């Protein structure tokens, strides 16, 4: 009888572990004024090509960039992110500028193999001079917008 109870408990634990969603999505919500500014600028763009990049400046303010073009290396981060920005009832991929500084746009096995062999690893930095962005403070006050 005791073995049956242990078996039932183990079965329950195994079923619970199996049903957990390991790839759950993290949804980001920006302050309403920032959302309004972004919404004005995405209305004329193709939804399927839109993604966002979130960074910050040296003063502690946040900057969100509206991107529509991507190179092949950047596509790796978009395909593998579980972070989404909620905007007007739609969800868009969002990556962090720190991804560019502290990670490589390749899968784990490829990176480890290259590092072990001493091979070059691709690092990309994106220049966003002509990219629409909104700079805002933590409390949601817009500092500036630029195209």
C-alpha cells in the first residue's frame, strides 16, 4: 500500500513537471505616453517586419527603438527571444541593446565550439542613427523623440 501511494505521488510530480511551459513569453508594457508615440509611427509600417530594441543612456533614461530592417545575424536574436512588447493589442519582438554587447548571434553549441577551437566569433553592433526612437524616464516622461 505504501508503495502505491509513493507511486501515485511520483506520477503527479512527473505530470506537473511535464506540463510546465519552459518557453513562456515575457510581455513588456511601456508607459502610455511612450506607447502613443510609438503607435503614431508604426501605423504605416508592415507589422511583420517591426521589432523593438530597448536600451538606456548614461543618465538612467530608457530608449526604445522602432526597427523594421534586420540583418541575418540580428534575426537570430529575434527568432530566439521570448520577450514581446505589447502595443495596441499586438505583440512585437523586443530585444535589449545589451544583447549586442554581451551575447553572440549564434546557438550555444556553435559558440562553445568556436571558443574551444580559438575561432573568431561574430559580434554585431547596430548603428541606429536614422531609426525612430523615444527616450523616456522611468516614470514615463518623454524626454525626446527622434527620427
